[in-house]
C-alpha cells in the first residue's frame, strides 16, 4: 500500500486545492496516470500517480485545501478497499455545471435592522415649531445641505410630542414643508409620539394624504404638485425596494496566494525611478515589422519590444539580473523576463526564458502562447518560475504612469504606461511627439540608486533606438 501525497508543484507553493478527481476507488492505474487536478498558486496542474496498482481510497474531497506532503489517496493491490471520504468519489460528468474553476457560492450578508438608517454617529435634538402658515413654495432657503442631511439622519431618533402642544418635527421635515407650501398643523405625524418626519411631508406634498394646506383648495393654484427627489430610506420605501446587500466573494487559491506574496513584497525596501521614452521610432519600427510579418500571421506588440529591450539591458547590467537570498545576492546566468498577466481570479507572471537570445518575433509568439495557457490554467511549472526580472504594462488601459510591486525574489520590475502626445521644442517650433513613461521598482537590498539609474538609462536608449533590438 502506498500513499499519494500533495506534491510541491511550484517554487512558491505551500498548499494546493484538490479541484477534481479524475479516478475513482477501484480503478486500476499505471504509473504516470493522471489522478486529479490540483489548483496551485499559479495554475491548475495534474497530479500524477508514481505507483501502479488499484486506487483503494480517496482521502480528501474535491475542493479541499491540502498542505504539501499530506496524503490524498492510497494505491495498493485492491485488498485494502475502504469507503473514501464523502465528496471524493467519481469524477463529475462532462456536462456537470460544477466544474473545478467554479468557486463556492458567496454567502448572503445579513440584512440591516428594519427602519435602520445610518447617522454617522451624530445625534440631534428634535425641533419644536408653532403651527403657522407655511411659506410659499420656492421660498429662499439658507440652511446648508450638510445640516439638512444631518437632520434627515436624526429622523430615526425623535423625541415625543411636546407637552406644550407644539408640533414636534425634524428640521428637514420643516424645510420640506416650506418648500412644498404645506401647513404642518394639517399633517399627521407617523413618527414616535406623532412626530412629523420627512416621509409625512413628502406624502402630503405628493397629495397622497389630505392636508388642507394653503394653495390646495378649490379655485386656488396648486402650490407644488411634484415632490422633491426622495433620498435614502424614504426613497426605497416609496419605491418598495430593499437596501442593497453586501456580497461575500470567497478567495480562490490563486487570489489567496497572490495576497500573501504581495504582503511579503511590502517587506522589501523599494525605491522608484521613472523615465520618459520618446516612442516615435519605436512605433515606426513596430509598424514596419508587422507589415513584413503579416503574411506569417505574426503581430508584435509594444510589450514584446519592451521585453526584448529589457533582456538586452539586463545582459549589459548583470547586477540588475539578480535576487536577494538572506545573506547573499544571486546574480543569475540566464536572463528570464516575466510578463504580468491578469486573470479573473488573480495575477500570474509567465516567464520568457533566455529572452536576450530570442528575436522579437519569437518573443511575440511565445508571449501569446503563454498568456493563452495562463488564462486557461494550463501552464507548466517551468513556464511561470525562474524569472529574474518582470514587466507590467497597463498602457492598453489608458494608465499614464504607475508603480508596480516587486515579484520576490527578483530585484526589479518595470511598469509601463500609455503612449501619448507631448509637445517638444524642435528648433523654433513645438511638435507633438509620442511618449510613454517607464517606472522601475527596485529592491534596495540588491541595487543602489546609481546602479538602477544606469540600467534604466540603457533601457531608455534601446527603446529610443529600436534598430538595436532587431540586429
């Protein structure tokens, strides 16, 4: 009898989610057969059997998070067949709607207490007013909006009717009565102790209750027939709608690991350097290359050119192609550039290994392949590990400039913004020149400011002289 354990499938993996069993108890398996799909911090990968025999037991259910080294199944000669853990049985049918990519349904948030309304922690005393004719509609109001909103919040905490017989109402209800030409003496309050609240005045203005207020009698012009826009709880009550509910979205394994890794990255002493790149030649060269490669169906992007330029600059500055390792700095022999790819449930950085030795077209083809398989969760281990520098481009989203978070243990990452026209003096004239920003985030434990600046200057020169990228 042999136990199949959760393997380490990436350099940063500490646990994995057993997404789906592909075999069931009693199946005869051979060494190398795929038993299950494992969701790691980077991708969904296959769990292979390293033994031949009969799958006797499944020890964990689908969807279970399992630490590295913990047993998940038992392979033997069939004599040890026992019941497996519930939910760890046969794989789901092909048309089952609960595939491995689906997450648990979010739980519903608790509803607010009936009638509750946020007050921001402030309390206000109710206001007493004598019965008097309301001012005509449209009278000038000098109370600030802030006071009106605060008084609105106070409606939920009123006092009882005044012993003196005066009408007890909130300042906002009184304000609305003045605007709508309503005599508060003829409004029935629905608040505690008969207190008049905003909804009472709004109903009176809208004509849903008989008010007898001036301006609404026979032969007299109507003071105001349309109620002002209701806000907050009163509006929801009028429309018969409920308060919007919070939604709890459970984290996927990739999102949890990404959160942990980025938190760890904040312990790295960062510094930032920014340059502006004149992109006129770069965009022209890109257009020329794409025209030449069109018959082959290859179309390079600005990111492909930046990856190539970064790789050449790293080769020229090996001190940047490095990482921090407790009591030493490791200068890597290979130049491997990672490209940040956004997924629905997190971020992954596929790696172009030996990018300094590949042409722009080779980088383009490989980048498209890696990004496609990354989004499908089908990357191999060596395709998202071993990076020595990373590039993150948000220019396609219209972001002018940003700073990226280092992907440990790498010493640097490049953030690329969108290209836009900038006025540049040329002789006695001002001309528009396309430019974009590049911002390098550097690990100060590995790099000093001058070292990183020299690298960024080299990178800028390569991008502004793009013929150097293709020769």
